[in-house]
C-alpha cells in the first residue's frame, strides 16, 4: 500500500493521470482525492471519500461494515492534505511526500496517518522528494511566497500581520528541514512549532460556510448547547470539556482592530480545554490547536454517540446535576483572566502598544457560554481500562 501526498490538487491530479495507466499494467489499482467530491479511481466511478478510504485501508477502516460484499482493494492512493487529518490508514506501509511542505510538522502529520497503533506492518517507510535546489534557495522561495500570501490575507480579512512572527521561525524551520533531509531523527524532534499554514484559519472558515450552506444560519441557535464525544488520548482528546465562550463586553472597535487581543485570534470568542481535574489542556491563545482538536473530535459523527452520551447522562443525572461542569467553567474563565493579566504585564516591556488597562476581562460576568463539548470515556473504553 502506497500513499502519495502533494500540497497541490493540480499536482495530485497530474500524478494520477500519469501514474494510474502504468500502475494498471502491473495489476495495481489507483485513486486520487483532492478535497470535496473530487475523487477518481481506476475501479470505476461512484465512490465517495469514505468508500475510497475503506478500499485503500480495508482493515483499519472496517470495509466489511461500510461496504459489505466489496472485495476489491486500492493499492496506491494519491491526495492532498485533506487526507492527512483524522484518518487511520494503518494498512499502508509506504508514504511518499512528492513535494515537501514548508512546515516539517505537516510532514509528520502526514506520516501519522499510517504510523499508528494497530499497524500490522513490520516496516513503515517515509520517502521525501526534495526540490532540485539548495535548502537555502528553497527556504527563500518559501518566504517570498508566504509574504505575498500574508499580505493578501491581511488586505482581504484584516487579520493580524504575522510577518514578524514568521521571520523569527525561519532559522528554526530551516534547521528542522535540514535534519529531516540529512539525518535519521526522532519524529518527536520536529513536532513543535508553527507555520503560516498552521496560523491560518481559512480551512475552518470554509467548514463553517459549508455548514451554514447545508443547515442554515446559526444566529438563531440558542446559547449553551452541548455535545458529547468519546475521548481518544492518542489524538490529544483526554477526558474533560472544551468550552466556547463569548466576551459580552466586546465592542465594534475590538472586532475590527483586535485592539488588545493579539493573543486570541477568535476574539470576542474564546475556546479553552480543561481536563476533569480542572487543569488547562489548551488555553484560548491556542486557537488553531483547539480548532484542530474540535475537528478531530467531531468530524467523524453526524449523530449522537450512544456510549459517550450514556456516560455523560449518568454522570450528570441526565443533565440535572451539572455541578462538575459549572466548576470547570469557572476554572476555565479564571485561567483566561490569569493568562490575559500575564500578557498585559509582558506588553509593558515589548514593542508596540501595551494591552495593560485595555482588556475587557475581569470576571465570570464578562462571558456567556456559547456551547461546550464534553469529552468522556465511552462505555467500551471504561470497561477495557477496568
């Protein structure tokens, strides 16, 4: 099983067009997925995203359940990073990065699709195609492209200018890529850090627009709704709760200029993730990370998860006893206040305008609960651990 990644849909389509016929002569079946409903396969038409995933990795994706009676398999899957999130493809043992992503973390995320607990492969291989230029030239090209992307993004969306922050990452990124190119290293060594792709929230904006198009405007949805999802520590989903809050004191000037809220790209909205003990897993300054976790937790489901809901209902007496979650909500808001106060002090000693005395966060009454996601151990998991 071979999985081929490209950063660009056109490149993925090009690879499929040129490789599929040659692979077919060797008796190998191929597919390409580049997002949305754009999928092709040498097995014929009419297969959706999940069906193609199941035929490529029939054991891990439980093909017998999703497609009973189907015995054919895909040998080679070509795609973009639409495949790199939330997919378990342990049947695969060979991954090719046809073009190197600017951020080594994204390379590791891709590799994580196949290098997972449950793989039966004795050897798993990662192959990187490096550009036919020096690494310095590659990084310089990357920086020029990213600068243009950021300028366009600022002009179009009024987002904060992240050029300065990106500049500080350049040397770190270059060293990560050089190690990945020249050395045999531990994957954990290149997991940290951010890039322009990670900082951008456009993927989530598109998810939201797609949801609104399908289900209608969300302005009439009541506040305080909740959902329950099963915990999965391997994906960073430990038992606890993710709160979505709104600062009720936010005014129009803050919504446009983001004055005094450089640490929270979602202002006036706040996300925070706490475990069951009230310890912060991810705070409101980690917007991209929290949105990634939410996507991972929720995307597989379009219906309530019975086992998880059962655990939640039992612990809250069918919602009558919400004391635990009320306390966690209090802890979440207090943690945001502490972080904001620390940033205010830091701003006094850094370049640019200070945020001291400008914040609108002082206590519990400054927030309203928009929604929350309870992350619980499902019945099977609780039984297994017992």
